[in-house]
C-alpha cells in the first residue's frame, strides 16, 4: 500500500484524503512485549504530529505513542478496551488504535514501509 | 466483555521504544556469530546505558531452565543434559568484540547435569581470564543445589564477584521461586562463597507482596552471611501468566532502602525501579577504584 507511512518511533499511519488510521508497528509491539492496557484518547482530542497521543502499557513498561499527523481524533478502536492483546496479535490490522481527520501532513517526517523496514535493519542509513 | 482493570504504571517506568542507534554495528556482529546477551533477550531498558559503560550480561548453558519460578520469563523444560561447548569460545569472543571491562556471566538452572553446570561455568570464566586478563568477570550462578563440591568447581575459577540471587523475602520464596530453590539455601551458598574468600552479591526484587519488616529482615539475613553487594529493583511481571505486581515502589523508596543497606554494612548497593541484578555491575569496580557509591 503506497499511502501507508511509518514514524521513527514505530507508529504507522494509512492516509486516505483527509482521513488517517493510526497504530503501532509490528516492530514496536515486539519490542514492548505483551500489551496489557491501551489508554485510548477521547474522540475529539487534538493531535500534533510528533507529540504524544496516548500511552500504551506492556507488562514490563509503559510507553508513549506519538501522533504521526496533526489533526483531530474521530474514532478509537473499542476492541482494545477489552482486548489489548489485539495490538500484539494484529498490530497493523485489527489492532489499529485511532482514526483522525488530518489538518496537517508533513510527509517528509514519515517513511514508506520499505524505508521503515530498511531503517529497522540499519538505522545509520 | 468488560473493560479491563489495571494498576497504571507509574511515570518512572515509562520507556521509549524508538530504535537505539548507538550499538547497531555491535548487534550485527553478535548476530552474525550467533551470540546472545541477556540484555537483548530480555529487552532490558538499561541496555544502552550498560553497554555504553562496557558492561554486559551473557547467558550460558542454553536457554531452557530446569526450574519454573513464577517471576521469570525463561522457558522451563528438560535440556536432556546437552551443553554447547562452543559457548566457551563464543563468550570470550563476545567480551573482545564489545571491549568489555566488566562482564556478567549467568545461566539457567541445570538440575539435569550431575554438576548442575558448574564445570562449564568455570570453563567460560577461565577462558575469559586467559583471553582478556584485564576484564573482570562476575558469575551470577544458580544455586548448584548448595552442594559444596559443585560450588568449589566455580570457586576455583576465581570470578571477581560471585552472585546468587535471593530474589524475594523468606515468606514469599515459595510460591514465587521453584520448589528446588530455597531462601536458606541461597543464604548458605552466599555464606559458603564468602568463606572461600570471594566477594558476594545478591539481588532482591520489590513489589511481590513483601512487607517493610520482611525487607529489613532479609537485608539483615544477607549481612549475617557476609554478603558484600546488594541490588534492589522493582519486580515487573513478564507476562500476565506470571506472579502479579503488588506495588510499584517510588524512586524515593528505593533511595531509602539503599541508605538502609549501607547502614547495615553492605559495601555497595544499587537500588532503583529499573535496577536489575546486573545493572551497571561495573559501578562496583568504579567504587573499588575510589569513586564513591552515593
């Protein structure tokens, strides 16, 4: 998919027009281990690209998840409220975290899936 | 289905999962030789800090433990008496590759072996001593069934420090640790190593359900058998199937316990939420070289 991008923190975003769907990459959730809780933000929350959007807790640590784009949250994945393990099982599919209406998109700050996979392998490049 | 309830993790347990670039080349080197550190295997949040200080922890005697402790993430099983003799050379190579000035060698429990792995452990230490005479080796060992003959095999390899972890207070030892482990057994091991002239070290996890009085008693018991070095860290449940966390101690509480440990006579203590038994193990070396343990 060529409208899918990644951040250097490991979040992913799929952009369609003014809409975005965001989550954590497979690489990120594997680094974190078993996810136990996702502190989902309320619908209507404003996002600023690169700023923390929500907190994800794993058994051994908690981490901030950063907004890949600026905008407003329009929907959160309620499935994660009862079964946060979806983030481990299918982080880039059914384990999506939130949807947003994009107000600003700076593509230069994002990586394509191919670039992200190479960057994970060798962050010097 | 109802929303799940949970105790929120405190701010001081927040980590960043962004890609560390500092040790990328080294990781590649290790991978290409099939070498592994506990630091990487356990996704330790302190990895960059320790590696930056030229300290790392290598796990030997395989990846399958014969014991099943309820706090530990290592797989339990029967390794059927198998040992990989290449671990001896590889461990020494890793010390050279990483330029380590202080290395912790640890292992799974190997009750399936007649010597519980003591001989292999000693061979790894000797090889590192031969190849890297300036590198200090800390042996974080299993209890070897508290058998003096097995412990002597380890003693004869003269590690710089020998560590045996008490893990928790006496009341919680069973159910938390495997039935073959024991609070008194660990104290006996520490006393034995001390009697053989080695520096001794242990680690206690907080947050398993212990009381303040029990922590105090444990520290006193450890000092009674002459333990020199203590690490205190927050217990973190490795998966939801493991023993639950009863409390997150604050950095201030850890600082207070460190102070108490020094009052009780531990030569050196490391205490903090993310402190692990091998965390910044080389700080002890700095201490011996004249830098204070404040």
